[in-house]
């Protein structure tokens, strides 16, 4: 063994670190390539949105079931109540999940309203010029100049900001002492137990009748 700060004698270590270390010098180029791929996809589907509409669902387990997130697709019941056929929904940018079931009436109605809002905002162009189709969502007959495209999440989840109620502190609240209130409650419990035990002993032993002397 080597003592103190002396050099290691006859060190024959062969670490070969170049064989075990991987460097990502192509990271900037990969990021640029992903951006170009996203742009090419957006141009290919123009003027349609880059993503499809997805439902709002609750996360699994007791730990996360208070949080909302975007699900895989709308259920058949939700599409049925919104008046949109399953096959037609897939052609107008609505995700469909045939395996999903609705366990909450509140969540069902929320997603139905989400579909109805999407129907109101949706603009369908006829495939053949001058031939307008009438279906669940009729083709628009007005001239619309499309210059922008919806990129990212369609109808993102609206998170309500928490509100704080402000009120004046009364004189009674200022004079209130939590320590004294707890101490008084504990004392009342002890007194109650003492009085109950005293009453039970008196009932069990019985009281001497009045008017009789102790000596006969």
C-alpha cells in the first residue's frame, strides 16, 4: 500500500476510457433535424391542425387522481352524445379510443361540451369545388382566407387560478387563544369522567334513606 502522498509504484492501469465514454456532439444537429421534421409535417397537413383533439381525463391512483391530463381518445358514448359518428370523427382531427369507458357522468359531460366547442370552431372545406356536403358537420359555403395554422395542443386544458378570500380579523379572533381553548377542553373531559365515575359509585352503593339515624 502507498502511504501519505507518494506516487503509486509500477502503475499498470489500462482504463480505456474511450471505449466506455459516449459523447453527444451531434445534439445540436439532432435538435435542428427534429425542428425541420415538425415544420415539414405542419406544411404537409396545412391548413389542418398539427395535432388532433383529445379528451380530458383523470390520472390513475389515489396520488394523482386529482390532476387532469389529455387522454388517448374520446369514447364511443361521448361521440354519440355529441352527434359525431366514429368514422367521421377520425377524418376531422378527433382522436378515438374504442376501449375507453366512462365511469363518471361529470367527466362525460365535460368531454361532450369539449366536442361541441370543437364543432363550433371547426371549418370544413369541400373536397370538390362547388359541391358542399351536409353531414354531422356541414361544409362551409363562405370564402375563408386561411393564413394561420393551429400548432400544438388543440383546446388546451384551462386551469383555474386559485382564489384567496380576504376578510377582516375581528376583535374576538384576536383575543382567542388556541392553547387556552385546548386546555379548557381537556379539563372539561377530565371533570366529565370524574362526575360520571362518582355517579356510578353512588348508584352502585346506594344512598342511606333520610330520617334514619346511624345508631339504632
